[in-house]
C-alpha cells in the first residue's frame, strides 16, 4: 500500500501531470502493478482498494444506551466496514 500512497501523493503534488498522456507516462515509470496503474488512470477507487492487500478491516459496533426511566430492549448488530 505504501507504494500506492506515494504515487498518489506524487500525482497530487506534481503540477505538470495534467493530461492523461502525462499521467500514463508517469504511471509507467512506477513499480505499481498493471491493475493498480489502470485503476489510478481510470479514477477507479474500488478496483484500486481491491488491489491493496494489506488494508485492515475496521469493525464498528454502535452502542445504544437506554434512558434510566425506560425499560427497553436494545439490539446491537455488528457492522463490518472496510476502510471507511
């Protein structure tokens, strides 16, 4: 993932990379996989995320607290969110 972040940072900070051809030439000089290069060029974030294998899975659990005066049954459901 570190290489992807570095390449995206370079793209964001290099004002001369304006046209698709310039971006393609820059991506060709990187060590990213072919699929990652295609995803970046196409602005396909979903595919890019799928190509990065070391992303951690973040688990979120909502916590609901009932008022002291009311007796309620609270159901907590597990939600899995990946990199959100």
